[in-house]
């Protein structure tokens, strides 16, 4: 323990100087691009509101649901984790203004002494700092007449922007809410070099946490213990306070439930010999998300059938990683993965009676991989920009309709590559009711696999100028995994 | 690690049979008492709504702020952790009805296969189970005309009930919202024997986690590492997925900030030789909260001054624990703690020039302990029932005005006992500006302590028929703490 307590990773991920500089550069880039892409208006400013503490109230109690997490667009531009703030970018003067909530005498005893406003200037590299109560007054003093505000629909949740900025006096400004959301979304899609470096180290620590879990897993444990170990590692060695998303620690048949681990399926099954585990876990580090899945047998030894499915998925992932580069359409990568999976399922004998093209045409890929190949990753786990007014629209064909984006890859995009094969009963039953799919499925072979869950392998990847770089570093070959787990289990006995 | 993976504590805290029986007993008790205390109406039912998944949306994304946490009144009666439910208690028939959200074909792939409704009957020991869409229809079929619904103000947050039950057809029933909140609140104040047992083991595991942190703390670590270790222990050995409240890992001067650790003060200071740490951390186990604070020097060796303050607080706590029993007013316990603290501060030399009574009268207790002695503990960290229409009203005098309850102790109440002494600059500066307090403070002696933070010792206690039982089991004497930490630090070198 002691030796690792301040790893280089912990220091890097929690270096507030680095973070402030990173978000400062993002603001400078936004100023630059705003000239041509956001507005030709004079006396205009960008106004973003941070998350509010009220949103984190645990019902009517005076505790929170969890530690406050900042709204991603505000965090992107300002890097400020404090709740109840506003941020302004004066597009004429290229000045950044941060508005922080007032501190009362009484609240100091509970929340800490009031900081001088200059503390925020230095900490976050913003030009001027005021209290939120002065927002309208300061904006008028600065001669600002137009406010660009956020308004949009998140393409993964279909939910509208949760904060529509409001403050006393807002009516004295002309509000423009048609442009800012897409403008910032497009910026967020292409990561800056500093963001790429930050996401690389973030994924590295989450990778190490997966390895830690692999080294400690064994039958008799509960799924909940795997969640606990992953969180422990990322908190202790990465400084993470939040998971990027709810941990999916699915063993046995649960592996076929894509979002297993939620309150209704709370990672509470005991691992037994022969189980595969599908472990989809990623921590968040100062707002940046990681999203990694590993699948392996809990006793460290693949059965013949487990190996067949695992290597099919691995082949799909490696094929995609070799093909990814700027100019390649994400949809094509999804279809490529589906085709590798279909080919492998033909070899295994689950799919029969047709050519690869026929089976592909009949949508068999999406019967076994009923989700998209991957999604953008950044300040959200399913990061924004998948579908925008400029980007290709959401398709309706089974399989690719699950895609969270259909965009053409560009350098600086960070995206997950997560093919999978699942034996999900409702999905299989539906396919068997569809004659056009059922005729290609050998139910006798399929039945050998039913109830065994699934396999997903998910890595976090940045598109580079010539191809891609995989941030995730975890032993992934069958023999590597078997060696790692068996060595660890032997040592613990 | 391996040896502990399924401790007796883990098994007990995550035994769903026990939990279901516990909540079933609670419902039976509610039926019993409802006859005399809730309503003389015929054809009446209690209707409670569970928390909604939408409340946990992380802004507009399709991830959650954190894993869903159930609303406490609904959880109290039904023990169901699933979001988007309703619960009904038919007061005529003494029948319990659970309404669960519908499951679509498509959602099964993501959330798990649809369970037969009978699964819920068995799992939660309720009489009948339906889907939420049928709520109005079923209530009418059951002949229910009156609905008792929750409406009240939480006395710790001053926030109104966050869910006001609503469903299509609710207007066809007569709603009564004046009685249920206080009725259930009074039930929650007096824990059932099963709840007492559950809270005992919960506190025991959080105690062990504190000991784990003590055994691993050392200078050079970051406060965040202490939070990480506590969470790791309670998750791995207790199955906890949530903290009951944000971890307070305050070192050095931060110890004087009562709610240190929130997003604006995120437990990120490096521990240095000579620091005291004030560690207020408690996990939640299936909805039940623990709340424990320990204070000790991070290098394991008390300085003379640290020992003086620590033993003053310990004396206050032990004095209160000896005096607690049914019939004793909590306000009296608070005043008792304040008087021990004043006496000790006189001995130390910080307070001078007056008798104990004079100093007490001048409110010096609340200058150094500017919070209440403790609060009810249960399904909320600051559990309900502190101030109700029947209970004594909130006082205004400094010191006791911070009390979260003034009630007279009864067997079955679970309450924290958490005296403290803090050197909080804004609070001390205010006192020094008040001549009636300043004249009793020796600033020269005080200055030796300023900047050193504070000390709080907080235990979780149940009132018994003859006194009280302390659930918290952590070495607490100065020599015990020194031995524990020095032994652990020696072993790790
Ligand atoms: Mn993913
Ligand atoms: Mn407390």
C-alpha cells in the first residue's frame, strides 16, 4: 500500500495546475472558433451555468445523493467543480468571468472560510471573479447585450439541457439559444492534446484497477466484491471520487444484461466455478470518464466454449482497431465488427445455412451484439456529439440503430471500441420467432451457450492522424488472462 | 483479503430475507398503530411513492449521478430498492400492495428479464403486486376512497417532502396529507428490535473501517486516501454501495470546518507530521446509515496540547454516555457536554476569569462546540423526528439552537453522541468581538491552539430501558490509539 500512495498517476490526475491550464486552453480555443462559428454579433458573451447543489439533495434531507458532480459543458469551459456558479466568456474582449456563490458568516463554519475572489482567478486562470448576485450588474457594466445560452437535446438520453440559465435581470439581455449547444458540442468531440493526455492516464489507472480485480477474483466471492475492489483501486491510486457510470459486475447469465448492476440488479450474485464474468467498470477523474469492460472466467480457466466466444469478440475488436483511422466511417467499423462476429459464429456452428452476406443481411449480427460498437468518451461516459445537425442522422436498421454515432472518424476523437456476443434470452427468443433469422440459427448448438451470459471487451481509444492509440492496457489474450489469474490465485492460497 | 470475503457481517447486512422480514414487521406495526393514531376513516389506505429514477439523472446525460438511493419513508415501509414504485397499505383489510414499474421487451436487454409479479410477493413479503399503470384501477377495485399521503417539512433541511404522489386518476380519491408524515415520523424515531440489530452491525462494520484507516494513515498521504480506504473497507466487508453522507477527512486546520470534504473542499490536502485528523465517515447499508467520527494525530503520537483537547472531548462524550437513559432530555445532555468542555478549557487555560456557571451563561460552550451534541440516526443520517408538532420546538439560544432535537430520550431511539472542540477562526473572531465572551478568553493561550483544527468523537448509540448501548467499537483512549497506530506504522516499514 504505502509504496503506491502517491503514484505518478495520482499526482498527474490531481494536478490542479495542469487542469486549470487545460481548461484555459479550451476557452482560448472556444474564443478562436467563436469568431467564425458562433456569432458575428457585437457585445455578445457566452453564458454557462454550473450544476446546482439543489440537484444533489437526497430527497428532502440535508444530505446529498452523492458528492456534487459538475455539469459537463460548464466544467469543459471553466474547470470549476464548485456548485452554483456561472461562467461568462466576453466574446468582444476575449475575457473570462467567473461568478461564484456568496459565502455567509454562518456557512463558513460548515463549508470553510470565505476565499478572497482573487483565489479563484489564480486557481482557475480566469480574468475576473464576482459573486453570482452581481451577474446582471457586471454584464451591463461590461457592455454586454447578447447572451449565448445552452439549449439542446442530448442524443443519448433524448433529454433536454437540464439547466436553462436564469438569474435576476436576465431579461435585460437578448438571449440566443440556437447556436451555443452545437458549437460547444463540436468542440468537445475533438479533444485537445491536454485532454488526450489526461484521458490516457485516466484510462491507464482504470486499466490497472481491472487488473487488480483479475488478480483477486475467485469463485465464492460476490459480484459486489468486484465492484468494491475496482472502486477501491481507482479511489486510492487515482484519487477518483465517482464512477463514470454504475459498475456492471455481471457473472454467469447476468453477463447478457447490458446494464446489469443498477438498483434493480445490484451486483449481488455469488460467483461460482464455471462462470464467465462481464465487468464493465470505469472511474471518473476530475470529470473525465473512463469506460472499460473485461470478460473472463472467474476461476481463471476458459472452457472450450468460453474460449470460442471470447476469441470471436477479441477478433472483432482487434479487426476494428486495425482499421480505425481518420476518414473511416464509424458505421463501417460497427458493420465490420458484426461481420467478424457472424463469421466466427458460423465457425462455432451457432449460425448455419447461409453465406456471411446473407446472414449479415438478415441482421444476425445484432441478435448477438444488440448494441452499438462504441461511443464518444470524455466529460460524459456517452460523450456528446454523436448526432448533431451536421452529423449523419440516427439510422433505423437493427444493429446500427443502436449506434450512438455514425460519424466519420477524425484525429482527436476519443471513442470506445466494445464489441460483444451475448446469449440474451428475450433477444434470442425474438429472433427465433422471426423466420428470416431463425432459419440461420442452429438451436441445438445455441442451447449449449444459452444461460452463459456473454462476453464484451471494451477499450478506450483516441483516433490519431494515422490510425488510433489504445489507452487501455490489460492482458487480453486467453493465455495471458489464464496465467495472470492462476498465478494470483496460487499466491493467495 | 480472501479470508474476509464473506464475513458474518457482510452476510447479515445483505441478507434479503432478514431485510424483508424487518420491513414486514414495520408494516404490521404501522397497521397496528394506524388504528388509533392515523385515521378513523373507513375505506382508507396509506399511499407512499418511492424515489424516481429521473431524480438521479446526471443532468441531461443517460448516466446517473450515482446508484439510485430509495426515498426513506417508502423504504421504511416496503424495503424495496427499485425506483419508480408505489406502495399502498389498505388500512381496512390490513393488506399491502406494491406497484412496480412496467418492463418493456426492449428494456429487458438492458435492465434484466421481466420478473413475474409473484417474485416481488416473495421477495418483499407483500400481499399483492401490480404494475404502476394500474394504480387507480386497483385502488378502486379494492374499494379505497381515502388516501393518506406524505406532506411535511424535514426539520434538518427545512425542505418540503420531495415527492407528492401523483398518478393518473388520483383525483378520484380523497387525499389526506395532514397526518401521515408525522405518524410515520414518530414510528421511525423508535426503532424496532430488528432495526436496532441491523444498525448495530452496520455501525460495527463502519467502526472496523475506521480502525482500518487508523492502521494505514501516515504523513505524506493525502486526505483523499483516507476517504478511499474507508469506502474500500465498507464496500468490501459490508457490501455498502453508498456513503451515508460525504466523507469528512479533515487534517490540520481543516478539522475546524464542520462539513469539510464537500466539492468546494474536496479532501485534498497532504497530511503532515503534527496534524490532527478529524475523520467523520459512515457508510449506508441497505438504506441504514452510520455516522462515526474519530480524531487522532496522523503520525500516531499526541502532542501535549492535542492530548488536552482530545481528552476534554472524550470526557464530555463519556459523561454523556453515562448519563443517557429514558426520561432524560437531550437538551440536558447537550448542556452537560458543554459544561464538561468549559471545565476542561478552564483547566487548559483557554477560558479564564469566571466560574463554570458564568462561562456557561455567556455561551462559551457553543464558541468551541458550535454544533449540536447529536442527532437521530436511521434511514437518514440526520434522521427524522427531531422537531415535530408534539416534540419541543427549536430553541434560539446559541449552542442549543444547533440541536437537531430537544426530545426526551426513550428506549429504541438511536442517536449520535458527538461532542467536539474546534478552533474555527470566524467563530473565534466573532466571540472575541463580543465583550461578554471575550473577557473570558485568554487569547495568548488560545493562540497556541489556533490553526490546529479540532477534535470530534462521534459514536452511534441506542437508548435501552436502563441506559444506552454504544454500537461503535474503536479504541478511543489516547494510549490505545497511540499503540494501534505506532504498531501499524512499524509493521509497514
Ligand atoms: Mn461503453
Ligand atoms: Mn453526526
